[in-house]
C-alpha cells in the first residue's frame, strides 16, 4: 500500500512538474534550446538534476523543486540579457570563435588553444564535403563547437552570379563590439581608414552595436538605437 502511494505521488509530480518545466523553457527563449552556449548547457543540466531528483525521490518537498526551477529560469534570463548588453561579460561566460584554417593552412597555435587535433579539424571539414585543405579560405571553430567554413572562390559552390542571376552582397563578418586590429590587418586597412568610413556616415563608435566588413570592403553597421545602416559603396 505504501509503495502504491509513492508511485501515485511520483505520477502526480510528473504531471505537475513538466508543464512548469515547459513554461520555464519557453520563458528562457530559443537561445536555451538551440546550439547551447556553455552557461545555457549548465542550466539545462541543473534543471535536469532538479527535476530528476524530485520525480525519483518522493521524500523531496515538491514545492522546493518548483521554486528551484523558477529561480534557475530567471537566472538564465538575467544572464542572457546581460551577455547581450555587455560584450565583455558575454566573453567571460562562453568560448570565443577561433580561426583554425587560413588560406589552406592549419593554424597550429590556435588549435592548441582550443585543444583540437588535426584529425578533429579534418573530420569536421569532411563532414562539410571538403577533403582538401587547399580548398579552404577560412575555417572558424564557433563557440558551440561547430566549424564554419568559407571556401576559396574557385572551390565554392555554383552561385547566382555563375548562372547570370543578380547576386546579393557577400562577405564575412570581421568586426564585432570593439575594433579588431587583427581584422583590419587582414584586410590591409587600419583604424584611421575605419574612422573615415564611420565619419562619412556620421556615426560614432560608441553608438555601434555590430559592424562587419565584407571582402569588397563594404562596411555594414547596426546601431544600438536604430536599424541597420546601408553599406558604404566603393
């Protein structure tokens, strides 16, 4: 009889706790259920541990579990908002993208930093149907562990331009948050050139939320208080 009572209690907890868990997941947003950043991954583990303990052990106070789930959801929401507002804080709680291949050459120093072997990188390239390093212009290991690859023009997939159709602007995002000297150096430009481009648009650096430069040296900017600004044509 006591066993039946405990089984009914567990069943009741499952029925009541999962709607709460679903509500918290929806509250936390898409960020928490997509390709997980490190902090969100830890949040998911914590939620699983709290819910699992509550369901498996009838002796645990059910209300404590509910409060714990709500507080974990609120913490994730606060941290995610703070990470968006503060670039520095965002870098503290996750991994930064790392360039591992440049112009067909493996960047051994960067690979050692992220503790990826040559076999790891080659496997990830093969998963993208790339079997030769020389086909790669740039490969970036993203914060979620995925590899983003930019092929050399001659090795790229057939484009709209190849078929004689209008082609949208192309390029790679190079600048985000603070000015990146490495990026400007890669493009053979300096900060003075960037200042000139911003001045031409009447934009102050402190008003920039996100900026990128493509291979055609077109500058694309999103300000903190308005929509995106049309690119500067060259």
